[in-house]
C-alpha cells in the first residue's frame, strides 16, 4: 500500500503566526514543511518588527512584536490570506504600510474591506484602478462593522484578529450568511487558544477591546485537509489504495468534509485517529453544496468525472475570484479528457463520459496550484502523463511544496 504524509495546514499556520507574533511571550511552533504563502505571512510580520525564525528542524521560533516598524512595503505575492488578514491588523497597529502583490492578487476584490477600514478612520491610498498597490494610513477605530459574509471569510478573520487590540469594544454584524464558515471556526479556535474573549450570537461577533494575546509557548500545526484531498481522490480513482498520515480527524478545517462527501457518493474510506485509507471505488453521481468547501471543487470534479451519473456542484460562484477563474479552469481541465461539464448559473454540472483524448494533453494551470495538482491526479485516469503548460507546476509550491516529489515517489 502506498503511503503519504500530509504537510501542515496553510490555513492554521497563517493564523498561528499572527497570534504568536501578537503574544506576550515567545513561542515554538512545529511546522514540518513551509510553502510560499506561509513564508509570505512570516516575512510580512517580520517586516513590522516580529522576529520569526524557521529552523532546519521544522520549527518556528517566534519572538512577538515589541516596537512597530512603520512605512514598510509588504509583498503579499499571491497570498490572498496574507493581504486580507494583515491589512486590518496592520491598520490596528498603525504601521502605515504599503501592500503589493503578484499574479491575480492585485485584481482580486478588496472593496468590502477597504470601505470598512475607511469608515473606521483608516486612509486607503490606491495607486491605480487595481486593488494593489495600496497604502494604509492612520489607526483603525473600534465600533460597529457591517460585513457582507457572502464574499469572503478572510475579511472577517482579519477583523477578528485586529479588533481585540483596540481601546474600545467592537461588534461585527455579518449579513447575507457566512461563506466558508469552517475557516472562521479555525480563526475562533486560535483566538480562544490565545486567551481572546468574544461572543458570537446569530452571526454577530462581539469583541472586547484592550485585550492581550497569550498564545501557548508550544504548538504543532496539524495536517492540511485541503492537500490531503488530492491523495484521497488518487486512492479512489487510481489502481491501488493510499494511506494518508498526519491528519486530525477532529480538525476545524472545513475541507475534512471531503471524507463525508465522497463516502456519500460511494467511496470506500477507512478512518482512524491520525490517518485514513482511501480505496479504488466506483462513485455515484451526487449533488454537493460547495459554499463552505470552494478549494475542493477542482479535485472533487476530477473524482466525479468517473461517477456513474451526472453530478451537480452548487454555490460555486466564488471560484471565479481565486488564483484563476477556477470554474473555467476546472471545466477546461475535464474537457481535456472528454468529460462533459457546464456552468449553469451558480452550479457546475458534470456528466461522465467515455474517456477520449488526443495523444498529447497540455493543461494550462493558469498559475493556480489547485488546478495543477488536480491535473496530476487526473493523469491517473489515463495511461500516460499529462504535460503542464507554461511550466506552471511551480505554482504548486504556493500550498504544497513537495507535492510533485511525493507524486513521483508514489507513481514512479
């Protein structure tokens, strides 16, 4: 049986680095492997005065912020989490920072958080019609924040980390539901671990001001369920089972729902305390609400391309605003092997078909790590390798640094 160990959770790592940098004492955080996004957040926090060192043994040594360094340029690269989390926090710390980014990040929507910050004393200075570069001036003030929860949970996470540091109490009213709620659960868990007091009643968040972060002296980043999803699907559509180590079955990560989703579609998956085994399985067509699992849509689509009937992935509108237009990129990915699929309103419909493909298949990843990894797993369906166009396999390091190495080891 093939075995793979999952890298640390990117979602949890971002939040842990923030909390530990705001804490009243030093911390040691275990994180076996870094990826581009985690490095980006680490560098951003260091640029304003934190002292985060990653040593060769796989541990962060974190000395919290003491004196804030102002007027720094923060390169968020392609990390939406880094930008959307830190712009609120850095406004609270009055860093007067400038934010820049690469890839699609400068055009990914930021209107909601820019407007909220401006309503609460922050000056937002843009250099063009794009959202980046941008410079923030003045200190965020406490009060009532009204946030549309149907766009991105990342804005809410940034505010939840920032508002406890202000002098007054604050309230965040989330309207139109809360998209990707599981990511907020991760945020709230880290805040609790840090001794931060808050109350949540019917999507209204009450946050006390004048609080101090008290993050634990030692913490271990758990395995990444988003990364595990690729291997789970590989075991299901491949020729042999795969054992996947390093997972917390009680995790707050929403992408652990991949287990229930695929089991309901007929997959055979064994679950233990810290590992799972996925087996070659014939799937049934199904209907899935993807509002809380947007990152899983590409790899779930690959799995369902082999189901015995059509499937419908619902509430997929937000995928247009990822590293690529992930809806179109996923459709193009499946079309390459003759899978019929179409986007109808807010639904993605997949109709399995007999596999048919040209002698050579070139996949355009659109520089999207989840499309690139999905292409590798899709290659298991055909008796040959898929060439990745534009050498954009480098984008995989955004979230899963050693994915290709592991893939080649398992399927050599």
